[in-house]
């Protein structure tokens, strides 16, 4: 992948190097019938027709050859004088036959020539050096966004984020999201922004941009139009007043940061629902105010990306924008299909419309930025609106999970433009309310459609990291090895991307008629406003940020990965498995009342701490096991040390020490204890500066 500054991303040296999987959809002649980009059928008029001009029935040449062979037969020679009359008649018949054959052959040759001109044109090669961006929602706190609902919490069993219902102000959560993003080839987050002092602003500005693992990852802002212009709609302020205050703040706090995303040297601002602004006759005033304020406060030009490409293209004020994109794929596809299941044709029709937008944009010297999404279901947060879900599977239950996302990527990657650094957007990384997230979810053993009011019979699976892998497969260059994923169990069904016949399904609940279909304007604005977050807000005491020297009880982690479904033990916090320690001596040795246990291969816990400077430290883990087992301690995702327990028994805790672990700078750091084998108890960890 090309980073947003258009230079290759780097990965840590300890990352496992794996060969990139070939995409399921090859361009060989044996797989043309199932190519995801060019439709579901090799023959025009059968199945998908959106790209039938690429392929045509190729027997025209064979037919021409047959006609040429027919022209080579000899005219019969008759020597019997008694047959003169017959001979004359045969000559006439032969001449007529030759004439007819010539005409038929010429016509067939013309058809064959036409077919040869359109037959089996190979698809273009996949673009390289893509910049992949994802819409990112930094609004999760200790209450996981004010306890607002989301579909997967309501399923039976629930399918919650792999990190649990996290607080994304925590450095460990941000670090994990950055790690997953790099594994999926994402180098840009377009962060939802609701104004100065709001939770999203505080998290992005004070937690994400200064994060020690941000590296070359880029950040841009998504100006939430409806939220920012509420004072205008209420008559309290003018557009110019609101926009000027916002841009002045962005110039001061964001645009000058080294990691802020730029296109052709200009800071980029994504504008949600620019098409709504146009419908309200406000687009020109907003865009002009943004440009004027950027020039005044930043002394540079702004690059405005409008969320504009919705349904089929029509005359728009594209001269006011630098680029357009299509944030909402759900609305047009759901309105056209009217069922929870899109077909390959639905997807292709949608991207055909996007092709039209791209052509029209180019006529206005406006760039185009494509977008892909894995599905949609907002019934967990706004059930009363009655939006039908859009399944993550094409064509109903017959196809594998992830096929909708795969088919969307198969079209969207071909729409990237060099002018934007081959930028492709993904909606979204973590918008859980609308189930558009590709962020990993806890793996479940079986798909479920539990809670029919939420699912309307659509099946959902705990998909693990499936969507990260699909995105990587479509966007990474062939020579780029895939960064190692944190081990997760395989989802119940890996994606088989060959189309299958759609079953006939009776809807499990009444579907809305076309007259009932909503306008599909996204309704995030319906979520109640929250109070402004103070910049001095204290961190969650359940997951403190330690300072050296310190000892942390095992359950004082800041992030974790739990791979089994149960939470046994008297000390469990609902996230990881833990039970009470026995005996005063053991508790004193561990400096803890509880121990983490029932660990399985691939699970981990992380602990965040601060240092004032670069230094070497000594890291101690207090562990026990019944047999000799291995685990790994990883510092800041770079340096690591493999450790081995002695296997003296479940209650025989010992210290395993990593001497001379290197910290390269002051700031926030993360220690991960990763169980490369299961069956290890961890009661506490300690870190102190090493002076010898």
C-alpha cells in the first residue's frame, strides 16, 4: 500500500512475513464466468449485464470458418448429353447457391468481426500503491458511546467487539486499532468531528494525534454537517460565523500536524452530506466560507471532499468541491433491491452509477474518491425508523459472509484516481451503531439471527478479522507481505466468492413497501447531543496509566484479547478468566488478590505506562503452570522476549524476568503479555528502570 504521503508503509521487524494470498477472482479463461468485477455470467443477457460488453459468445470465428469451407465445394460436371436440361437447371441452382452462400458468409463474417472486437477483453490490472482510508468514530468512552444501542449487542449470543465494549481514549485501544489498520492496509482515518471540545475532538486531538504508535498513519476530519449547522437552523448564528470559528480552530489544532492528511499539499476536510447542503441552497455559502477562512487563518488552500455521489448522477454544483465521494452505499442499494439481500447485479448497478458520477466530476475538474462498505443494520439504535437491514452476504443464505464487501471492493478499487493518490475509502472502521464496521468482532461458533426485530431473519456471524483480510487482499501490492494478525479462531464460513444460486426465501417479517421505504438519509444526527468533554477528564481508574516503578495486578490491564466464550472464576471481570489466589504468602508474592487463568493460545493482556525519557527497564511477570509452557512479552510492538515457565504446578508462582528491555523515548508505552501456549496463570507484572 502507499501511505497517505504516498510512500510505502513499514512494518515492525518482528512481524510474521506471509505470502499474500491470491484473490479468489483470477482473470484466467477458466474463471471468467465468476469474475466479481465483470458480472456473474460469461454470456451476454444471462445473469449480470452491467459489464457484458467485456465478454461475448466467441463462436463467430468458428461459424466463419464453416462458411468458408462450404464455399470450397466443386460445381458438379455432367457429361451425359441426355441430361442437358438437368445440367442447365443444376447450373442455375449452383449459381444461386453460391450467391446465397457468399451473402451468408459475408454477414457471418461481419458478425464474427464485430464479436471479435468485443470478445474476451482482459480486465485491467488491479491498481497499485493504493491509499486506503476508513471512517473512524472516536466517540467511545467508558460507556461505549453513551450506552447507545447496536445490533450485535442484541443478538443471542451477543457479538461484541473483540476488545469488548472499549473506551477509545485508552492508549492501548488506539494502539490495537492502529495495529489492525496496518494489517488491513489502512493508512488513513477520517475521524468524525462534531466541533471543538466534543468527545470526538478531544480524543482525536489529545489521544490519537500524539499517540506514540501513530507513526506515519494519517488523520483527516469528517465535518458533521447537520451537527455543526444546528445553530444556523435555529437562527442563532450565521453560516459564516460557524464555519469561520471551526476553520480557525482546525488551522490551529489540526492542519499543521505532520500526520494530518493532505492531497496535493492541501489539508483535506471531508464534508458529510454535502448533497443535503445543496438541497438547502447552502453548499455555495459553506464551501466559500471554508475556503475564505482557511486562507485567512492558515494562509493556504483547503481541499474539500463532499459526500455527494448518491443514486444516479444529476447536475450538481461540483465546481464548488475539490472531490466527491459516496459515503452511503446502503441507501441506493436498499432502495433498489427492497430486500435484505443484494445481488451481484445490484452492486454493479450501484457502481455503474458511481462511474457516471466520476465522469461528471471529471468534466468539472473535480476528483472522485470511491468507497466500499460491508453491509448495514441500524435497527439496534433506531428501530422505530424501520430501515431494512442490508446483509453482508450476497443473494441470501446461499453465499458466504463477506461476499457483499468483496463484490463492492471488486468494483471500487478500479475507480481510484492518481490525482488523489489512489485513495479508496471504507465505511467504516468502527461505526457499530449501523453495523458498517470492519473492526474485528469476537468469533462465535454458529451464525445467529436471534432477536428477529433487529435482524428480520438475516443471519449474522462473529466474523473475527475476516473483513481486515478481505480488504488487505484487494488493496495490498502483490509483493507486500501481509502483517501478522493476532491469532483468532476461524470464522464459521470462509468467503467463497463464486456466485451461488439464490434460494427462495419467505421474509420472516413484513418488508416495507416502496412507498414506505425511507429516504435513507443517515440519522446519526438523531443521537442526542452530549455535554462538552473537559480536556482535564481523569482516566478510567479501572485501567490506570502506570509510572515507573510499578507492580500491576494481572486484572489491571488496559487491553485484552479473550478467545473463549466462558468467563469462569470468582475474580472474573466479565472480560477475562480469573480466580482468587490461595494463601497469604502467594498473595504477598504476587502483590495481587487474583490471577488470570484458563488462558488459551493467542490470548493476551496489555499494560500501559509512562516514562519521562529513554531508558532500559527490567520487566517481571509472575506466572505459574502445571507443565512447561511458553509466553511472550512484547514492548511497544517492537522488542520482545520469549519466556518459559518451569511447570511446577498451578499454585507455584515464579518470576520470569526480561532484563535490559529498551525504551527508545519518553511518553506512553505498552507491554503485552501474549500467551503463545495456553494453560498459564498470570498474577502480576512489574516494570522498573534498570540501572546496572
